[in-house]
């Protein structure tokens, strides 16, 4: 059943009337959940298919964790949290609105039962490869720019606070 739920139709704005109804009710009950009306086909299908929902959730958590570990390896100091938040935002966008190539890679991971036996996907190589496919050069430049801007602001603030002669 999971395999058939992963088949994406290119002409489908709303996977089904019931999926749209579930999204609308969820947003009414808890406020905006970031899906909008008929915006994310993958998320709509996940709401109809609980197994797919939990796999997507595990995948998202695992990708976020791996992005954090990857960025920590770069020794960015205080800019680590800013870079990590930006990477998570980019990954979430790519997970919700995947390109056809990214969609193919996501589906391949979602179909592997062995990845979903624990709270996290433990195969870090698979996660890093997926991050590499999901994030574009522009995304990486954005992550680097956000981290650099954060560090620049901290340095300027320290100069002003400590009144270091320029």
C-alpha cells in the first residue's frame, strides 16, 4: 500500500477531496501548519496514509539531525545554530516541494523498510547523500551567507560594545 501511495500524479493539485478536508480541519484546529490549501501533494498523501506520514516524519527528523551534525563538523562557532536553522528550512522546502529528481530519491528512501525501524534513520551515508541531492548550490550559498552575516553582526556588535578602536 505504501508503494502505491508514493506514486505522484503530475496533474493533481488536490490528491483528493478528503485529503483537502483533513488539511482544512487541521489548520482550523491548530492554526497554520504550513501546508495551505492544496499546496503540498506529498503532505496531502501522508495525511491520508498514516504509514507514509510516520516515515516522512522520521525522514524529516533524521535529515534535520544529520544537517545539524554536518554543520557542527564545520566548526562555525556561534553561527552553527543559524546555519543549521537555514539548512532545516531549505530541507523542509525541498521535502514539501521536491523536484522530480529529489522526489525519486525521497521515494527510494521511503520504500526501504530497514530505515524505519528506529526513531532515526541511522544510515548517515544515505542521509548525507539525500541532503546532497535535496539542497542546491544556491541553498548552500544561502546557508553560508546567513552564517557569514551572523558572524559579521557579532563582530560589529563586539566592536561597538567594547569600543575597540577601528
